[in-house]
């Protein structure tokens, strides 16, 4: 249950994510509290409350733009997932859950036998990439690739981590999906 203060923080955080490209929900909550001139000790909303507010904001202010954006990003994700199918790809993050903002990147998890296998594959395909900072200690590497003015993070984990269930900051399970599920969601999106 939220009080009016945390609901207001959630709404401002959602706007920051939707309009300003803030992609870290914890950062968005802190920035929202700061914008509202609230003290640091104030109770912040849950991440789920911010994501709920984000979906509401996008439905009200960006509905057709949002649907088109998600379609484009999921289609691009499928391209990379097909190309990298030998590395057991999964789509995750805001593109999968439908909350991707204007500046969101695509996040694809890969589970190769060796970290270097993905790099060697990209080099052999003449696909340029850049290294990005790993998000946690389990991540072996993050490679960023670009195509069609879209950035995709290839988040590489050890092969044995494919069976590990990852959790978000709030303890809920981090959703991930294989290409078949992403294709099904694109079909559903086309009907809506």
C-alpha cells in the first residue's frame, strides 16, 4: 500500500524513465525525491510501484509511440537472438516487459561455453562491438553492438548460469524469454 507521497515519487520517477531516458529504477526514485525537494530519509516507493506508474504514464502519454517502439525493439532483439542462437540467447529487461523508454537499450543474455566465443564470433562476422561495464559479479562481460541506430547489450554469463534464476532488487524473479516467446509477443502486439 502506498501513501500519497510515495505515489507522487513513483509518478515522477516514471516520468523520468519515460521522458528522460533514466533506465535505473533506483536512480529514478532518488532523482524524483530530489526533484520534489524531499529529504533523503523519506520512504521511497517500491520498484514495482514505479513500473506500474511507468506503464500508466506510457499508456496515457505515449500509447501508439510506445507500442511502435516495443515492436521495433523486439524485432531487433529477434535479429540478434537468431544470429547468436548458438550462445543460448534470452531477451530480458524493459524490451521484454514492455516498459522500454525512448532511449532504452536491448538486453540479451548469452550463455556461451567460453566468454571469448562471442567475441570471436562477432569478429568473424565483422560486427564491431564495444565493452560495457558488467552489472554484477556473475556477469563475465557485456558487449555492446549497434544496428539500425539501436544499441543491444550482449550480457555474457558462464554456461552453467543458464539454469540460475536471477532476481531483481526487490526480490522478484527477473523475467527472461527465448526467441519463441518474443515472437509470440510480437504476434500478440500486432493484434492489439
